[in-house]
C-alpha cells in the first residue's frame, strides 16, 4: 500500500503510475487524483486545448495516417458505416442531394461549368441554401462552398427543427 500525497489515502500499488523519481518506482499521486487534476486543467483552459486539438489534427503526419487508414479494409468499413449513419441522421439532405443528381442526370437541371461565386472552372458542388427547396441549388467550387458555410447557416426542413 502507498499513501497518495494528494488525497491522503492508502491505495494498492496498481493504483499509481510508474515513476523513475521515487524509490518504489511509483508516482506520489494516485491515478484517480492525477486524472481529476488533468480534467480540471483542461476544463479551465478549454479554448487553448481546442485550438491545440484543431492544429494537431492538421499536422502532415496525422493527415497522412488518416489517408493510409482510409485505404485499409477496416478504414473502408468505418467510412461506409459513417456514411450510412449520416444518411439516417439527415434523410432530408440525402433526399435533396438525390433529387439534384437525378434532375441533372435527366436534363431537368443544368450544371454550369463555372462556380457562381468565383467563376473558377473546377468540379462543382450543388449547394442547398434551403433544404425545403431541393432543386434550388447554387453551384460552387469546394473553397467557395466551405466559405459559404463559414459565413452562413443553411435552412433545414421543419421536421429536423422539431426533433
């Protein structure tokens, strides 16, 4: 048994992390106390940690690791599972997307060659400002589409707002 310096209770050796400083090879604070202090520190400095997490996700080696994982069988299964969950969670978006794709295929809706915002000739996204009007779309390139979502909020179906 070791006495925790923080909560002042005797606990089994397994309740302490390894340490090279102490003679017994265990840290002075129990795992429970250390975890509580780490959680409290994160809560007190949440904006710092959120920014750190955002930047960390975009580090080149992490981006590469995600791309490599997506190519594995397990990554492909996880992606398929996430897509199915998204379709089930947002059926109105799926219906609107399908309506646009079918209308373009059938010739009822024309897909221009240039972005409506910047006139760039790159692959375009059919963007819905209002999901209640599935065939009313803006044709935007990827950067303009992302910028639109940073600056605006789309209108969703009333069934989503009720839930």
